[in-house]
């Protein structure tokens, strides 16, 4: 089935990585899921991200880890990433972990960061700047809860009440893959992937 594409003008809140240090290559591996594909592997020890140019896939992973951790996510395991060309070039990085807010436990996350290729259009497009964060969790009754509100299945009334939050779901590409991340990437037990 070919997904339909809806072009939406996105007004995103951008977070700079200026205050976050990339993770050194030696400690990077602890944040990569054992079943992650080859583009999610740590870079060689001698490589350091250059945010002056467009990020490579390895640099995108390196830059994303502090951003995930700053949100309070524990037990972070990066599972997948994909590069997107529109509405601007960047990376969508999917991860598992734990984040508790109120009565909700979030476990599946997507972070979008600019790759820097469009930096000439302004500082918001600088390499490593966050353009979206999506989290999926469950409340105490087991019902799915999305962050930001109102979630991808919002009613027209909910969308009207929070249009900026709804626009984030333009980046929920391959939704079924995102929602099935816990089944496809079982969390490691004692350093080994559970099957």
C-alpha cells in the first residue's frame, strides 16, 4: 500500500544542541540496541562530528543521544533511523526507553534533527537542531497516550485546540513500524537481546 502524503506547513519549536556534548564513541555503544541495523552502529573511535557540514548517519546518532537523555529518558536504546528530504533534510531516529510523566509511562520515541544541509536558510536548520519529538506511552488503564497532544488520531475539535502539537505527526512516517518497535527490538536482558 502506498502511503498518501499530506503536505503541511510546519511551525516547529527548535531546540539547539549547543549546550549538549556529543557522546564519545567509547560510551556510544551502550545506547545502541543490539539488533539495530548497520547505519545505527557507533562511528569509529577517531571520528568526531563536524556540525559545520551536513551530518552523516553516524554523527546524527551521536548528536541525538544527549537530546534523548536531556528529556529524561532512561534505559535508552536507539533502534532505527531514516533520512528524510522533505519538508527539510534531516534524520528521524527511533528509540526505546523509559520516561514517566504523571500517570503515563512512555516507552517508544522518535526524535527528528536537521542534518545541516539547509543551514544557509537560517540557524534553525543547523545540523543537530531538533525539529520534532514524538513519544508513545500508556496510561494507568493501558490506553495509548501520545506526546505531544493531541496525538495522530485526534478529532477535528482536538486538532483545533492544539494545531501545533498535531502538526508534529507529519513526521510519524511508517507509523506501524514505529508502534511495533518494542516487538521488533526486544529490550536487552543482561546485555543480550531477548527473543
